[in-house]
């Protein structure tokens, strides 16, 4: 019984580490160009391409996650998305300040 719990915990830990590694790669691979405008990719609405719920569904299909694992993974992905959005806003503000302009106010929820 204890061995089974250890195996489940180890699998969950490995899964979470993998998800975080994938998220880190996605952040590092992002373009440093200006954020997309209303006519650009995503219609200027940041974060629409990364949906934690959709990611959880995909991981559940591939890895046969339990309900508890799904909840944990969704929490990690949601937190990761919030941190990524905050980092993007910070980078944009930094660029604006470097070019002498005042940074725009952050979007709601960031």
C-alpha cells in the first residue's frame, strides 16, 4: 500500500517537473518583438493560445491522469500562465521605459 503511494507520488512529481520544463521552454522560445496589435496574431488578446484546461485534457489523454493529478496539473499550469503573463508585461514595460515612453497600465488580473 505504501509502495503504491510512493509510486503515485513519484509519477505525479515527474509529471509536474515535465510540465514545468515544457512551460520554461515555451517562455524561452517566445519572440522578443513587440506585442501583437489588434490586427496581429491572437487579435491582441494575450494568453489565448495557452489554455490550462485544454492542456490538462491533452495530458489526461496521453498519460491517463487521475482526477487528483488533473487538479494538481491544472493548478501548476494556471500559476505558470499567470507568471508568464506578468513577465511579459514587465518586459514590455522595460522596453517602453528604455525608449522613453511611459508604460501602459497592466491588463486586468495581472
